[in-house]
């Protein structure tokens, strides 16, 4: 790994696929077609892109039952425990509606309401990611969303993967449809004969899915468009090189464009981690991907002080931040920007990917400066509550009318004065 | 007003200005220019669009002092009381960081951190809107944002309006710059020699400002792009026609494209409100705007039952919803979608625009289905906290590694197993 003295300039090299104009045009026309022709369009594109003709897109009870035969008891148990942990964590995020009352009869408040319906996109492709299903479905369920719709592109055999079906069923998701790509996003946003539209679409996908989500945003809400995964490790002389190297590589194996960066005040550690990365890399099955990531997007920054190192990781605002220092909790108050903060040498980043409880859908590409992990709140919205009494209008009406006139809004002033007239009768 | 029997089809006619391709191109080139030339570009565009050459964009202490001489004591008092009310309400929205601990040493949590910096755009033009400054600045301040930057286009005399300066100063905003339009958005997103970049840009503006915000989204966060203002009134036979008509008109005077709709189960009320609207409209100074709005976007829907009427207002998902019924609080649990809910005949919508406390920046265009009023949360972000102990890794490491292998991520599995190896020594 490159070892770089940390001066003022620290940056996490990042790269996001924005799609080409041709891809965008293709997505625009797919969305339009789904809007107009509904299920017929879905069938057409599933045939074209997934190479299978499906007269019926809804997953049947029988398909789910069959999927269970292919999943081991051990796997099933791990998935159930992961769901329990993740549900437990998200239940702590639930917000309450509240009101406040004043003696003049004024009542003000905030009502928290779940979205009516959410759509969860589950990508197809080489590997199945049951953790992604859990992380996207659980916060919606905990929020109280009444209807959760899952869509995923069918395999060549016309089915979804067993582990996807089993995970969805363990979560209690009932509406599962075999459709993927931009067409699935269109179906979730506009609805078809068999798929009712939803209010928000979440879940990862390829560039066509990402573009489609951007295009339907406004008609529905969407989650963030995720860039390649990132980890920053902050370490002092107590950091264990073998742990840190293993964690850097676990990000690097995701994608040749993943970023893995160490920031430390200890030159010796920097060198040892770099050596360990080279050593551990050799034996990885996804060695080529990880090597490309480490070579192109990896770096070890050596700071002169820990203060400087901490400020550097704040500037990076990484998706994942690991803190391998003598007293990691003492660092926590100084961390301003990070999607998830892993404290201490035992808190390897993969712990948070599947099992611990917090969400693994995290802000990438520096957006941790202003964005949060996927959250129960993302599946609720608030409404302000305003209840004014006669007395409150009497006390404040004159001031409200004056404020309205300050903004040249006469009808606003009169609406309040209309009440005051009658009270003076 | 049109009186329409409510069947299945209820809709709030809406219209959003998306901008033309020419406007978009113009904004793209302005943003690029500000990115490259900084202050020089700002000065250029201020000269071009606002017709004034300003070597110095920062508002001086002297300008603020002078502004106070033009604002009456009564106005100042009203503004101070409004700020107090709005601050009091927003302080109730503050969220705490939290952790949860398990006996095996696991600690999980969520850290809430304010954004480092926020930019508030204040439009220029005919009228000044001090309420808009208060509504955008207060939640950022309550969230704990350390740096709040305000920008607004200068008047022909090279200054900002007195009321804008006084309101900003009363709020304690220190960094105020005389620059507007797309160029101001560019300065806030990318920074210039005199304006440091921010993390989030909020505040209303014309189509150029809206397009610029959309284009810088991702580099920084933005608030929602607001459409024309909307009110839906839900009323039964107890509704007072003169109040309801006045409130409908107070929305209608905003913009010819504002929507004002009444939904009631009482035909007599529908007719009386319609008559009152015609009557009250005649005497309004902004009669032409209000009439265009009522004619084009106004409607009275008559439902057969209150249940049907309630479901209709949920479908409308209006920015403002007024409930004029015998027992308005009994309706509240049934309201799923609305930006702000005004309960009872005294809760005229203008009460919430300036003074009561809740935010007046609300979701328009049906986005109340999934969006919330501007909130303290919008100026914070969360980071997950994950601290695993040796014991927690011992207990769960095997399961986490198995889950990682299920997703074909070998380096993830090994990162966890690397810890387990050492524990077994």
C-alpha cells in the first residue's frame, strides 16, 4: 500500500458511476413503457433482459416452500438471529408523536406516521445478499409500514434464489415479485395491474436501477444512491497490523473501486499494516478485485499527531470508520463525520454488515457529512399539529396579522382578523 | 368555486415549474464559472442580474445598524416573539445520541451530530419574507450547526432590505452575503475566496435557484424543492363559511398556481363557502392572483360521508390541512398525509406561517405522503456506533463468518476469524 505523509491534503479517492446518456435514455423509455403498458411491459423486459418469459410475476407459496428445502438449518438459525438483532436495534430508533400545551389553550405538536407502502429492490446477479434484504425490510417494518413489496430479477430458471426467498419469508414479506432492473422501479413507482405503487423505493441495484430511482424521485421517495464501499481506519501505536490489514481487505474485496484507507500517527504501524496487506492479499479468492482496490484507492496516511489524524478522518467522512486506539471511546466525541463508527480492535467492520444490529446501508462518497444510516425514520414522515384556541387568537391575532402585512399578504391578515371580529361581538 | 360531488376520483390539481432546458444550461454554466472563478464570478453575475457592482459582498456591521433605524419597535417585538415561539417548538425536536449495552460487552448506539455548516438562501424581489429566514435558520441553530451562512440578492441600491438584515441579526446570523440566484448556490456549494462552502443549502428561490440546488445536490445536501402552496380544508356541517373562505383565499393570494380545496360532507356548507369566497375575493388587494388560483386550482368536493371525506384529504396529501369539524381531535388519528394539520376553526393557516412555532417549510405537491416539515433533524446526521468485545466476537464470530461466506465474501469472514484465532491461543 502507498504510505503517504499526512499534510493538509487528505482525500479518499472516490469514483461514482453516473451512467451514460445512452443508459439514461434507455431507462427513460423503459419507465414510460411500464407506466403505459404495466404488466405487459414488465413481461417484455424480463424476457429481454433476464432471458425468461414469466406470465406470472408474483412468487407463489409453493416456490417459498421449495426454497426452504435448499437452506440448511444452521443458515436458517443464523438468519433468524441476525433478524432478531437488527430488529432489536431498529426498535430503539422509533420516534413518538408528541404535543405540548399552553395555558391559553394552544396545543402544538408533531405526529409521526409510517409511510403507507415501501418497495424493496433486491439485486440478482452472481451472489445473493440476504443481509441487504434484512437491512432494508426491518426498518420499514419497525416503522409500521403496512405494505412492503419486494422485487428481484428472476434467474434463468424463472425463480428467485432460495436464500432470497427464505430470508424474505422469515421477515414476513408477503408481496414478492420476480421483476428487476429499471422496469421493476417503474412498477413500484407507477403501479401495474398486479403491483400497487409504493411511496418509497429502497435497496441497491446496478446503474439502470440507480438511474431509474433518480428519475422516479419526486413521484416517490428513494434512499440514497450508494457509491462503492469505503473504510477508513484510525489507529495509534496499539493497533494490531493483522487485524487492520484484514479489515482493509474485507472492504477491498467488494469492488475494484472500493476505498480502504489507514490514518495513523505511527510510522511503524503504517509499514507493518502495508506488509500485512500484501501478505494476506495473496491468499484471498477475490485477490484480483482486492488488489485493484488497494492499488488504486488504498492508502496509508501517516500523521504527525493523533489530533491531525482525527481531523483527517473527519475530512474523509467515510462510510465505515474503525478506531483502533488505546482508548477508542475517548475518540468518539471528536468524530463528526462517519456512517458507522467501529470502536476497538474487536469491532471488525463485517460485524456490522450482517449481525450486530445497526443498519449496513450507510452514506458513501463523503455524504456522511450530511447523511445518516438507513433508519426507521426514513420510513416515517411527520406532520405538524397546530391547535389554536379563541384565547390564543385573541392574544396573538393582532401580531400575526401585522406580520402577514409585513410580507404584503393581506388575505392572510384578514383570515386571522375574521376570527377576532367575532370575538369582539 | 367549482362544487364537485366526490366520487372515487379526488385530485388536487398541481403544477410545478421544472424549468426549461435553456434555463438548465444557463445554471450549469453559472455554477461552473463560480467553481472556477469564485468571487470574480459572483461579482460578474450580480452586476448582470441584479444590476449593481459590488466589490464587497459581505454585509457590514454598519449596514445592519442602519437597517434597525427603518424597522419600528412594534415590528421588532413581533419578530422577537415569533423567533422565541419558533425556537421553543424546534427545541422539542432535538434528538439525543444513545447507546445500548449487553452483558457480553457489546455496545451499540447512534450518535447524533449537527452538520458543520448550513447555507440559507433568502430570495430578493418584491416583498421581503422575514418568516422564511426565521423558519430556515432556527432549526439549524437548534441542531447546533456551528456556521450558518445567509445569502440574498442585493437591491438596486446595493443593499439587502432592512427587515431581512434586522431579522438575520435578531437570529444571530453573522455571515450574510449580498449574492443571489444560481451563483449564490454555487458559492455555498463550492466555496469562493470569501464564502466557505457549506454542507446543506436550504431556503426558497426562483427557478434558477431551484435548478442550481438540484444540480449541486450530492456535493451538498439540499432541502426539498417547493411547489406552489396548497391548502385542503376538511369540514362538516359545523364549519363556519366565512372562516373557511378566508383561509382558502389566504392560500390563493400566494400564487395563481396555489391550490385551495374544501372537502365536506355537507352540501349546504359547500354552497355557502363558495358564495363567501366570491364575496371576500372582491375586496382583496391581490384579487387577480387569488381569483386565478381559485378558478384554476380551487374546488369544493362534496362527499357522501365524513369517512369518504377523510380518505379524500389523505389522498390529496396537502401541504396544509385544516380540520373544521365538531370534534377535530377525533379526526387526527385518521389523518395519514399532510404537511401541517390545523385543528379547529380558530387554527387559521396563517397562524402557522409566522408565529405559532412549527415550521412553515412543508412538503408540497403530494410529497407529504413521504416527506416532513423542515425539522431540526434535517440539520443533523447520525452515525451508528458499534463496539464488540472479545466475548461478543467469541460468541458470534462463527455465525458472522458463516453469513459472510453465504454472500461469497471470504475476506469478510477471515477478518472476523483473525480475531477468533488469537482468542483460542
